[in-house]
């Protein structure tokens, strides 16, 4: 399925990439680009670059890259047409009826089949819960005080004790074994053949924000292990960028979310009318999930278990929320363990009062920290104050840091001047801004001639999109055939054709490749570091060296193939002449 190219270009043009990505990632302008923490891998130092001039993003850490459409595809786990539609709706563009290509139809159909097999599995689990074989699961949910309405709303189900009945049911419905396995519903081994992943478990279907079933969680009945089992990651299910219950919670209109640890906490809270509750999916809270929450609200309340593991998880989540630009508070359930237990003991109204009294996340951090020191001992008290000072250095905004310094000084009876001195000393030692550069290994792999050839070709492509006026000056000497890597040559052909028309659209070029890995490579080609060359003469010399290197590599490449490739002879003859001229000439950037 695809849309006419002119429509895609209009959608991209009407959705500035910095504005769009800022809704997911906290960006800061540095030089000509904006930087933030990459939403596609865990990192502490920002290496995710968004270029307004190129309308592209690129992560120097993991290599993720593309344009505004591919960003939504990766982040939202959306198909190309879905991403185009999201952006079209954002810009108020009315899309025509989509057209279809064979490749797009194949991908869309495969995705639809995965969603279909998940939907059918969810229906099967749902009906099994209400059948005789689901009595133990139904009794468990009733013992947890869930109403029939709540069980229906969340589509709760049951996986039978037998280990292959779901697989048989899905095959009878016409779903092939490889699709059932790819959806994470079954596994195969030589001893047992195809057998269900979930059995003897209460099933919690996991839905995306559009209420489509993308995966499952299962709670074992009895003493089996693991207690909770979740679907593996699939083409439609990415644990790090989905949240349980978000399909309901995003419409709560509370401008806040309550982040829980488990499915039952979420369900119990929704049943009690506290409909802003969500939970991470069997994994630790991630940066991607924080960015997802930021799309809908400004505040997140942490409702983790009150035990040691829950406190550690809350401390970790606080840092992630702060990096995402979200305000965090922490709920106190004492003397109860979790939200589910608290609501059942006290009721919804009392729980709402706990929500109103939730503790500022920084105060929570300091309170937990205080338990690590003997505050009756002057030495312990001094160490505690130094640790407070270090944590205050995490606030990069001076006004915010000053406000917290004042509040903490009053709360823990520290002299304001004394605390300020400790913060200044900590700032000298640690810095208020964390370094962007990553530590480098002492041993670097040796570069091969092929690596160097690739690098200069990437450099030239980056030069051409950043300084399109250069094209006319190098046109007599460089052709797409001088790019000896197949993908580089394809990109050069497309770029040179655009430059002939007086334009350069690197973001649009990404859309011309359907393979995700190729899209990442194309994005990388236009984000090679050409260095900061403040003097015009230095920039001109650097460009001249790059052009000569590309031509020299091309000459050597075709020279080696003259014996087997007749067409290489013309390239060698032309290359030798161009090299001679290039070595004599000066390329001006005026």
C-alpha cells in the first residue's frame, strides 16, 4: 500500500522533523543540529542528532536514522502507510485512497496476519476462561475481586493445561505454523513438535494504543515457574515502546499517568475508577516508554511495590522520567505492599487522597538516601550532605537547582550557604553537564583500504547535501560511477539527478528504499562528520582532498577490473585525466 510521491513529499514538508521528534524525545540545540537521548537504545550521553536543514535524524551510537516518516515507523512500530496517515492527520492533510505495490502489499498483509492470529488467540483464551477447563483461572480472577465487566473490558482469558490446543485451534482456522511461531504463540522442538507457549495460565492480552492485540502476558496457576510469562518481541510487539493499559489510560483526561509494576495493579485501579494507570511489560521502565507517556501527559506518579526491589525500580524510573522532561511523584502505600492491596483495603476514595499526597520524586530520592547514613554521627551526616549536593548537580537549570537547594536545606536543617558551597564543590568535581563523548578503547581496529574508500565516499555525499553549490564545481570530475559501493552508487545517482534540478532532498531519498537496514545506511551517508572548519581555506582544502581521494579510489578500483570488465577501461582513462586536472586545480567555496 502506498501513496503518490507528491502526497508523501507534502506530508513530510508539512511536518518539521524537529517539531515531531520533540514530542517523543527531549532535544537541545547544539550548533546546526538538535541532540537528545536516543529512543532506540539505552544511553546516558546524547548521541541522537536531528537536523532541521536535512529533515533527517541519525544516532551516532546505534546507527538508527531516517526521516520523519521512518522515525514514526520505528518508534510507533507502524507500517509506512500508518506513519504517513499519522503525520497527515497532524498536518491536516486529507489523504487520497491508497495505492498498492506488490512489496508494500506483502509487508502490510504479513503485519495484518500477525495481528489477526493474535486476535484469534485472544478470542480463544477469552472463551476458554468461561468454559469448564477455565474454572481455576476464573476462580483466581474472582478471588482477586474483579467484576465480570472488568474481565470483559480487559479481554482476560485462560490457557488450558494441555500444551498444544491453541496451536491446533489456530491451524484449524487456517493459520500456518510459521506464523503462529512468529507471533510468539508457540515454539517448536524435535521432542514435542509444535507446542503452545502459554498453558495453565490466566491470560492478559496486551493491546496497542489502537486496541489491537499485539502480545500476551500469562500468570501461572499453582506453583509453576516463571510466575509471569510474556510474549517475545515480534514485528508487531516491542516491549520497550508499549505499556499495558495505555489504550484505555490515554483517554482519561487526567494529564497524568500512574505507572505500576503489574497487570493486576492496572486492572484493579481501572475498576476503581482510577483510569490513568499503566504498567511496563515485564521489563524495567524504558526511555521509549517515558517518551510515549510524554505524548499524552506532563506528570507520572510511580506506584511501585513498597519492598526493596520496588524502591530500586522507582529510583531508576525517576531518572528516566527526568531525562524525558516529565514531572515525577511517588505514591506511598504503607502499610500495604502495592496498589491492588491498598485499594482493596481502603477503597478508591482513600487511594485518591494518597494520589493527592504523592511525594515529590526528588524528595523521595533524598529520603531513601538518608537511610544509608547514620545521621546521629557527624561524619555520617556530612557524607549525607555531600551526596545531596551531588544529586542537586543533576539539575542543569539554575533556577530549578536553586529552588531545590532551598527546599532541601529547610527540610534537612542544612545551612543554605553551607549547602551552596557543597554544591559548588560537587559541580567542580562532577560538572553540571554530563560529557557527550563516549569513552574510547585504547586499541582501534586497523583501517583497510576499503574502509578508507567508503569513508571518503560518505564524506563527499555529506558535503553535497550540506553544500549543494559544490556540485557544479565537481560535476566535470566526479560521476556516480566513482562511488564503488553498490548502495553508495545508487544514492549518488539519485542525488546527482536532484542536484541537476537545483535541489537536494536527502530525507525524501530515504523513502525510496523499503528495507529498514538500507534506510539506516542511507541516513548514515548524509551524517558523516566533516569536522568544524572555520577557515574557508581549510574547508576548501578538506573538500579538495575528499574529491581527489574519491577519484583516486575509483581509478584504482576500475584499474583492477580492466582484465575482466571492458567498460572499466573507459573509467580508467577518464579517471586518470580527471585526477591530473584535480591535482592542479583549486576548488573555491565562494
